[in-house]
C-alpha cells in the first residue's frame, strides 16, 4: 500500500510539473504571436517603424517560425506525457479494483 501511495504521489507531482510547463509554454506562444503580428505588419509596410530593412525582418520572421514550431513540438511532447500519466493512473486504479475483488472470499464470489 505504501508503495502504491508513493507511485501515486510521484505521478501527481509529475502531472503538476507538466501542467506548469504547459502554462508557461502557452505564455511564450502568446508572446511570440504578438511579436509575429507586429513583425508581419512591418513586413507589409503597415507599420510606421521603417528602421529595419526587409532582410533583417525576414530573418526575424523565419526565426520566429522556427521558435513557434519548436514550441509546438514541445507542447505535443508534454501532452503525450500527460496522457501517459493518466493511463498509468487508470491502470493503477484497475489493479487496485482487481486486488479488492481477488481478496473477496470464495463464497461471496
């Protein structure tokens, strides 16, 4: 029983860490989105800031796209880890039910 509780606690801590990472990731994605919109307007010439040349803006744009793709891959990994934790928890509960059913004496079965 103690080992089961320790495993549940480990999964809970890991799930909380994944949730925090997902929240931080969402914040970073929002910041990138805001910067991307600003950069896109500059590229289209809709912005007043004509200080950057087009080559520099395109370089920033591609770096932004690469960063966004990296964050999306990381988010996918985190979601897979979260799903794995849910499945492990479900398995643990099923094993517990099975142990309880196996503990019932023969006449009650």
